[in-house]
C-alpha cells in the first residue's frame, strides 16, 4: 500500500517571509476623515471643561464642580492620546490580496498581520457608515468558518476596490480543493 503523503522538514531558510507580501495601503481619504473625527473628539472634552470653568458660581452644586473638572480633564487627556495614536496608526494599515489568501496589517505599537486563506472564508461583508457613503469608502469584513465575529476588517477601502475584492473572494473561494 503506497501513499502520496509527504512530510518533508522545512528549514528556516526555506520559510517564506512576510516581507515578500506587497501590501497596499488604505485610502488617504479614510486617513484624513479619521484624523478629523479624532481631532473633533479630542477637542470636545476640553471645550466642555472650558464651559464648566466659565459657568457662574452657584449654577452647579459646590461639590460637583471639582469632580466634573477632574473627569473632563482625564477624558480630554485620553481623547488627545487617542488622536495622537490615530494620527500615526492609520497610515500603517494595509492589505494584500493574493490568489490564495487575503492579508491585513495594522498596529502602531504592537504590529499584527492576519492572513486568511480564501478557501477558508465563510463570507464577506461590505460595511458603510455615513462618512463612508459620503466619500465612497467601505469596510470589508472577512468571516471565517466557526466564528460569530468577523476574523478581521479592512477599513478605508475605496468602494469600487472593496466591491472588486469581495467579488474576487466570492468567485474564487469555492474553486479550491482544500475543502
């Protein structure tokens, strides 16, 4: 009884590198919109803080004013740090569609690359919020079998490109012999 089974050992020099993937960056329009929204949120709580400090005495209970000042100050700092994070993290996001898989790269401090074989993709969804519709953008959500949540989401794709990627995946995911 003969089988075609092979289990050849691979050495480090034979392994493919992630650098071999030619990633495409997300839309500059998405990056700009995200930065504007981040700036708006990072200015919202300082504005509330200024309004709170400028209120006439006696309008708020005496004990409530210092508590609100601390809360708004903390929220101002958190949203400012989030804005700084978005400023640098959004341009790093990239994706790569290859014949057999779809990869997504993200992360500023902790870099992450997710690769999903097309044969293992259960379904793909396009999500579009109000800003996405305004600027002809979409988010591509990729779902793999066995999970209720999406495996990953690629934000900031131009609508036509997102639709083309989705159509490619749907037309090629059934053509594999991998199950």
